[in-house]
C-alpha cells in the first residue's frame, strides 16, 4: 500500500510539473505573439513604403506626360512658325527642308529624352520596391523560430517527475531500496 508521504510528494510533483509546463507554454505563446506582431509591423511598413513608391511613380508618369504634351505643343508652334516664314518669304529648297527637319528633330529628341527619363525613374522605383520586399522577406525568415516542445514529451516528463517523487517518498519511508522484512531476525 502507498504511504501518505509518497502520495503527497507525487501530488506536489504532479502539480509542480503541470504548472511548469503551463508557464512554459504561456511564455512560448507570448513570444510567438510578439514575433507575429513584429512580422506584421514589418509587412505593414513594407506595404507603406511600396505605396509611397507607387505614388512617386504616378507623379513621375504624370510629369512625363505633361512634359510630352508641352513638347508636342512647342513642336507644333515651331513647325507652324517655320512654315509661315517660308510661305511669307517665298523661299524653298534644300535649306528650307533642312530647317524644317531641324525643328522636327529637335522635338523628336525632346520626346525621346522624356521617355528615357521616365523609364529610368520607373526602373529605379521598381528596383526599390523589389528591395523593400526582399529585405522584409529576409528579415522575417531570419528571425529565430520559437522552440515548441513535443506535447507527448511534456506529458511524459510530468509523469516521470511524479513517479520519481513517489519513488523517493517510498524510499525515504522504508530507508532503502528493498522493503523491510516483516518479522524474524536474520542469523
């Protein structure tokens, strides 16, 4: 039959092991929640940075479009002025064609430069967006995983500590490993 001391020690060990497992699980849960909140904040910051870059891209697109409109209007004005001057002066020939081509080429260069500037800005903004995304991914991947112990192992640990406490209580009561003899003296 079990002694009250070993039962008491086993109960204390069971309660202590259960409380330790509960406290450990609670601490791991809090650490996991904190890590998840940190990851969510990093993703939110990345999304805001990418949204700002998208706004910059829209601004650059609008500015490029407005500049192209101005270039086209100026090209029309210049070509009309050249045609009017040629018509009033009654001049024609290669020199006049060269002047017309020069005005046309100048506006064409402006259009190409505007398109190239926009393309360069677009590539820069796109590269920044990719960098933001990749940096956030690597930061999230780089954060340490929180160790989650096996639930069966935790339960077996509690049972083992309970059994160990009960056995030590039994040993302490009997004074050794084997039960005491029940009568008679040994010769």
